[in-house]
């Protein structure tokens, strides 16, 4: 074999290996510093999510008789038996600590409802809410959704800014004016 070609091959392999190592390093750095998103684990995540509910009950709940414990245990948006097991719950972790979560489900063919999007008060201002929301949009599209809806309190201006920045459009206001409904058309993704 020509020694010159041998060195060329080694140089190509070294370049490929270096690119792979850099890619792994970037992925590792991003996952450590920005928090990867995981499937909800009941044992690991329940207490931290319940703490978020305790801290932000008013902002997260429409009805005072809602049970986050039931929702987490049965992965259901409500107590209707047809929804048991239908709730997708994802958590974002930073340095092995729960920073926030989102939960969404198929409401009817082609339409998913984001039930919750919440970030622990100690992790706000880092873009985690947007990261979770964009993840939910991508995942619901993968699951076959055409549209995604969510609801927020009329006074929750930071959430409304986030939804509009991501591309949601306001579609309705509840009769009493306390809640605003937003929708995202997934054909734009």
C-alpha cells in the first residue's frame, strides 16, 4: 500500500473521530447545563411536581377540586375513566433536579390539549418553559396532532407572552373572563 494513501486514510478517520467526540461533548454539555427532557417517573418526580402545584396552585388549576395526585398516579387529565393512562407527562431536569414539567393528552382526533406547563420557581428565567412547550408541540405532532390547545388565566401575562412568542394564537375567552384559550396549528412546524 502506498504510504501516502495510508496517511490520508488515517487523517480522514482522525477527522471523523474528532467530529464525533466534539458532537458528544456538545450534547453532554447541553444536557448538563440546559436540562434534558425525560418521561415522568412516578417515584422520582411525583413529590417535586406536587411541590410545584403547592407553590403555584392558583396559576395551574381551573377547578378547586382538581387532584394533581390522581393525575400523576393515573396519568389522566381528569377522573373520566376513558382518559386513564392517556396523559403524556414529561419532566425537564437540570443537574438531576426537576426544573419543570408539561402534561398533554389527545382530546379528540387531531387535537391535543396541553394541560400543564410549569417551571419550578427556582428555575425560571432560563427558557425552560419554552423548551418544554416546544418539546410538547414536536411530540404531539409526532403523535398525529394537527392542533394543540391550552388555557391560561387572563392575568397570567408571562405565560401569554410565551405562548404568543412560540406561535400560539388566542382563540377564545371564557365567559367570565378569567381564562384565555390559545391554539397552535401544527402545520406550521
